[in-house]
């Protein structure tokens, strides 16, 4: 950071990104140099005995061998200098790496003689143009291999240039300070992302909803990353640094709690947690409906959980194509009803208990099942979470739009993609519910889902509540940016949201991503480490955790981490020696927002975390609860946390395992107390 400027344009790489590529290529070329030196030792005397002398015989071969030897030695020296210069300074200290651009330009120009020599080697080894046969088999194999690998390396170089090419790299930041130029650049970046999506996902269904999703996601990505001057490696390094920063902040919070002798926020007492909740709001019901939510994922989830035996588990639930009834309750499944088989296997229900199942999956349209739960006397609507590219585009159509329903406060806004998904789903769901309640009029209505399915379930529940006032929603790992704050409070009476640990999606919203972007930029400015050290530390953190010494030694001044997101922050960056351009860009990022409406997690939120064993518990095996929990508020999930388990804690099987463990331990301790 900032991006590398070469040949009059910006590239999606920085001057400090060349340490590891240069070292890797240096080792590779060292092996080439040794092999070519051995070949020269063997073949150079032989070239004087070729059938012809001159440019079709011995002189041609000698020029190729000596030229390759000299070129490899020159490139090794150049790569050593490039790695050494690229390793200098911090991420924002570009003046320390001012020699990287000319060195890199020299390396680009050396591609020309390298290609010429490789053409000569190809003519010698693979064509009958040069009249100088090689009788030594080892030398022949080495030269052929070097020629082949040279072409591969050239192809990889071209591919690498394509990957780091920025189509809008000719834009200067001086031009971006004017509002009209900013708007024009935003439109260009949005159009670029939209074209990329159309090319990369050309197989997705092309309709007005797909085009709208592409435009919405393109506008979001453009708004998040335009004018930041961040390259992909900066984002990775920033996330590593953010992990250190967040662990440091957590340590400080714990220290303050210990000094103030505050009571723990989380508790292992399940009865105490649910002492003031309605009877339906309990973990036994949550575990039951979570199983039905997972069942909605169908056969892909079965194969994911049982890679080798999944087909055998599905086989007895499949339907023969020839025996499939014409009037079926299943819509948009394949000929063998594989999705339906997955639902039956995971839910442990018979086909008679599933009164409708739609597996149509496109942008803004989610599969769902309508199930008769005789055990709990309820009609259950289980909505599938994200599992396809169409679902991902629904997730990332994350702007807010007006959401209206009876009972909601005026001016309520909701996640646009999920709101459109709820509207499309209701058109198919309402007739099914009418038929179901004609048959079971005394049953209650329950909606459930995981991840994207949880968000859509909440919005569908809000729409249906005027017709079904006793409706309940069990939402698991619900996305944070779903609905306005007052509407989220309105849902607390009929929505139970369960989140586990450091779940990324529970904290994922446009607002939290924008805050993450701002924190990444601030953290990058505050560090005193070069990028290659940060990357190496990141591998160590992933394997062994963050050591205590790095919590303080990573930063120039730890107090810089608490800088405000304002013009004062710009002055702080300037005082650190950051360029004026970087400071102005940062100020622009701190104040810019994609959406002015902040969206929150709905319902009453139960947050469950793994209990940390302290003191003697680590040495002595004492039977204590594995997890602890508390009732959280929506504001607790407004900031993204870079944690090792932030993806794992979102997976449905881990959520199920967590709740199942708590329920089993609760019953175990109850039985033990009775005995």
C-alpha cells in the first residue's frame, strides 16, 4: 500500500509483494544455473566438433549455452536485489522501496533475451534446424527440460500479469478528489465488476433478478474498495494484524473486568438463562428445529457429511424414475428425487409427513419444505441456507430497501436480497399453508432456517404473523444486517436466534464490512513490521496462536490503534510519515458509507461460547459444562472479529453439535442431581 506504479499505471500488487516470489524464483533459477553449468562443462568442447560451424551448428549452440548461463546469473543477482529492496520498510513506507520499480522494469525487459534464447533452445532440441547432435543423454534431457520449463515459466508470468492488471489503473488520485470524478469512477468500477460477474458466472440463469443481483453486488464491491489503494495482499496482512489488535483489546477488557471484580457475563446454568423466557423458547425445541433446518439442505449436505457412504445412505430413500408419481408434492427436484431423499434421511421423517417441498434455486429464490410435525403439533416451514452461487448473490445483494408488514414500525428497512427472497417464497407458500391448516387447524406455525434461510424465515414470519399470531421462528446463525433496530425489537417476542462462538455471518453486514475496511487501513498504518514478516507471523498464528509478546511489539505506538475515524485520524497518519495521498484516501474511506440505514440481527439472541478452562481445571479432569451462554443484544454483533473459528462456528453441523452437547449435559446433570 499504495499499489505499485509501473509503466504509467497502477497494478493490483504492491512494491512489498515481491519478497516471496523473488526468493522462490531465485531458488528455481539457481537449480537451472547449476544444471546449465554442468551441461556447458560437458557440451562446450563437443560443439567444436559439430557437423557444421556457424549459425546453424557449433556457434549457435555455444551462443545458446553461454547466453543462458550469463542470463541466469544476471537474473539471480537481479532477483536477490529485488527481494532485498522489497523487504524494506513498513507497508506504507514506499520511499524505502523506491528502487523496486526500476529493478522490476529491468526484469521485464530481460524477458526479451530470455524468450530469444528459449526459441534458440527449441530450434536446437525440438527442430531439425541446427546440425549439432547431442550424444550425451543427460545433457539432452537437461536442455529439453530447461526449454520446456522456460515456456511454462513464461506462461505463468503472463498469467500473473493478467491477475495483477488493473483495468482502471491509469486513474490518478488527484482526479478523484472532485465529486464528479468520484461518481464517474464509481460507475466505471461498478460496470467492471458487473462484466466480471457475467463472464465468470455465465451459466447462471439470465433474468431480471440475476441482472439486478449482479448490479447490486458490483455496486457494493465498488463502494467498499474504490479509492482505498489497497491491493489483495494488503487486505490479508491487515486481517492478520487485526487478529493481533483484537486479541490485545480482549486482553485489556479482561484485565479491566478483573480489576473491577465484575461478575462473568456468560453462565453455564441453562435453567437460569431460560428462567424468564416463554415456555416455547428452549434448547430442546431449538435442537429439534435445527435438525429440520439442516434437512432442507438436501442431498449435497448428506454427501458432504458422509463423503464415502453418503450415496448408500441416500439409496434407500431414492425414487425410481419410472415409478415416480405424476402428481407429486415435490417441485423442481431431479428425476430420482435426490433432494427429497436427503430431506427424508436427515429429518428422520416419512414422506407422508412432508406435505410440500420446493427445490427451485435461483437468485432471490430459495428451496424450502413444509413439514407436519405431529410430535409438537406444528406445521414447520424449513428454509435452506446458502449452498449455491445463486444463494451467494442473494446474500451479497446487501443494500437496504423498505420493508412493510402489519405491526412493523414505519420506515422499516430490510436486507434487499432476503426481502426479495421472502416475497417470492410467500407466493408459493401461502396456498400450501392454507391447505395444511385446513387439514390440521389446531396446529401452530413454526418457521426455521440456518444462515440465509434464517434471515428469510424471519422476514416471512413477519409477513405471516398477522394471519398466524402464534407463529414462532427458530433462526440459527442469522446474518447481522437483516432489519432495522425497532423492527428487530418487535421480533423479540416470536423469534429465537441462536449463534455460536465467533460466527462470521452473525456479524456480517454492510456496516460491519465498512468498519472492517476502515480498521484494516488504520491497523496497516499503525504497524511497524514489513509485510513479509506479517505474512510469516500469520502462518505462525494459524498454527500456534498469537504470542503475548506480539500484542505490543507489532505496533509503532499502541495508542495509534485508538485513533478516531475523522479528520484527526488524517492528521495522525500524516504525523506518522504517511504520504499525503494515502492520508486523503483514508479520510475519504472513513467518512464514506454504502448505505445510511443500519441493519441488525432480529429476535431474542442466545449467544453460546465454549467455556475456557481455568487454573486447576486444565490439570485435573473435572466434569464441568463444555459451553456457556448469555442473552445478547443486536449491538453486540456489529463488528467483525478475525478469529480462527469464525468460519467453522457458522457450519450447521457445529451449531447442531454445540446445542446437542448442552442438552445432553443438562439432562446428565439433572439425572446426577436426582441420584
